C-alpha cells in the first residue's frame, strides 16, 4: 500500500522537479513523472514535449482528469509496500480531486510559484 502521495504543480521553472528530486534523494520517495504515465496510458510515448502536452490534454478530456489516478492504481502493485510517492506534476484540479478520492488523506498537494 502507498503510504503517502505528494502531488506537485506549478509553472515552468517553479522548482517542481528540484523538489521532487530532493524528496527522492533525501526521503526515498519514488518519483513518478506524469510524462511517463502518459506513455503508459498510451502504450507508446509521444515524440516531443508538444505531443506530450497534447496527449495529456486529450487524456484529461477523455477521462475527466482521472487518468493519473488510474495509472497510479495500476502502478501500485509494482511498488514496494509502505512506499511514498512524489508526482511531478499535476496540472488541473480534477486530477488532484480524483487522486484524493482514490487515496484519501494520504494525498498532499504542493503548488509551487
């Protein structure tokens, strides 16, 4: 079972990846990048940053923002028991809401500016 999930959001160059790496390195969080989840959801990774953005938008539209939560549920069986995750990065409130619905009080959202 996942012990806690930290969701990061914020603009470009706000420090999301730096914070995610620090949580991974100092506290042994498992780092989950949403672009990797997009590749898993689509069974093949998009070709470039713009294609990732477009694919994420389409997944948000077709799943009402639930696709990250669904991928985290699938990934859960591959992770060690009692692990902590940091997700770099969520983009819309519906993504956060779905993850909170599935994982409850174990979810923490940090928005960086």
